[in-house]
């Protein structure tokens, strides 16, 4: 970015912009080189003008949410890395009807927080999200899921903001598959998920809270929380589990530098302290090779590598 571009970027946002700022503090892996520019968008009204500027200047950009499911390479990220602030964390819950309720929530809202809030309001449907880190926007783009449920099944509407303004999509206009919102590919680098609406069912607050607690404990027992990670590293292949295949290849505990295949769950590649992205990527490639050799299956990363 040249000086003019940097000054213009700063002038478009109410929150300060950081330049050459390490992304390791902003990712759940605690790994990542510097962002050329790291900018938080606090006001919705700032987003479309910002995207117009980025488009005019042909500057690459990306929203990173809470940096979960994201491996940032050591050389860092060119262009503008975006975080969604204040006005993207609004939430409006409507549980006035007898059997159903709905939530309109900003894309920057925490998924764990949303699951908890809905439980407190006696709304059922997001129990599976308890313990899934990340933002609501990221969860929709990835079609986050657990325990046989996924976000697409409770989604009613998605709001996108692009350089030309806001667009609204109804659920039946959108296609989701395992861990992916298919249509979003054509909006990547053009539009930002700003808000979503979810359709939930009314339920008993204590029952919902209990279910959240049960799933959280199950997650804690099966998945490592002692080290930074990106959650499940690989997608599950059809009809099998990446964790089982990695385990069967004898890779649990295997390490490259400070990057390690978790001893608890094979599909978690963890940062045991100061791992580089290169170490993590080398570990990924070795895991892929050994699993391929052992079982013939090609594992595909679920984690986005940028
Ligand atoms: N297994 C092993 N060894 C291991 C790990 C797992 O043998 O080291 C076996 C388990 O015993 C089980 C099977 O593999 O029979 C599946 O494992 P698990 O129940 O842990 O589920 P998973 O398929 O590894 C998926 C999601 C998780 C989600 C859990 C619970 C993917 C890639 N992962 O894990 O999602 O929390 O189910 O529903 O779909 C994420 O996406 O980041 C994530 C954590």
C-alpha cells in the first residue's frame, strides 16, 4: 500500500488502523505474520464506502472474525485485514410468539455468546454451538456444525454489504453443504456478511442450558483446550473421521518444532508454544502423506490457509 492509500484508509474509519501488525494475537492458532493493514470497522455506514475504496484501489482484503479456523502464513497478509466491531455485534431477540422465536444478530457476535444468550431466553436450536469459537458471520460462511447439527438448518436470512450497499438473501435462495456456504464463493472479496436472522424454537430454559452444558463437557473431554489450535484441522472425509484416520496412522503426538498432532484428538494440530505457520504447514503435509499411505484417503484442510 502506498502512503495515499494508507491515509485514505485511516480517514474512512472511526477506529485506528494498525500497519504491519502481527496477526498472531488475532488468531486462535496464535500464529501468523503481519497484516499490511489491520482495520476494525465499528460502524455499518463505514463498510460500503470502505469496500468501494478497496475496489477502486484494487487492494485485497479479508474479514478474519475471531481468527478461528484460520492459519495465517508467516510472511503475513497483503492488503487490508478487517475486524468487525461495535455495530456488527448488535443482537435483537424476538421470543414473543408461543412456539417460535427469532434472532437478528450481527456477524461479529460471538457464536458461543449467542448460544448462551439464546439458552437464557429459552430459545432452542443453537445448543450445538456451545463451545464453538468464532463469530456468527464466520459460522455462516463455514456452515459451522457439531453433533449432527449445522448453522444452515436454523438460518432464515443473511444480510451482505458490498461496495454498492446491502443485499438480503432468504435461506431458500442459498446453498449449503458440509462446512461450506457454496454461494459465498462468488462474494468472497466483494461482500461482507453483516447480519443474519435465525429461526429458533421455544423451549424450557433449564433443559436448553443443561443440553449446552452436556455438549460443552463432551467437547472438553474429546478435544484439546490446553493449546491454541484452529479446531478440527481437516474436513471429515465421506463416511469417516479425519481424527480416526490420523490416529490409525500412528500420528498422535507427532510434532514438527512446536506444531503437534494433539495427543487427545488426531484432527487437532496444536501450537505447543511459538510454532510458526511453516511448522504447522509441514505438519499438515506429513499428516496428509501418512494418512494417504496408511488408508488411501486424501485429507482436505477445513482450516483456511491465507
Ligand atoms: N477418533 C479416534 N481418534 C482420534 C479422534 C477421533 O479414533 O484421535 C474417533 C472417535 O472415537 C469417533 C470418531 O473418530 O469415533 C469421530 O470423532 P469425534 O466424535 O471427535 O468427531 P470428529 O468427527 O472428529 C466432528 C467435527 C467437530 C465437532 C465434533 C462433534 C469435523 C471435521 N469435526 O469431529 O467440529 O466438534 O464432530 O460433533 O467435522 C470443527 O469443525 O472445528 C470441530 C471441532
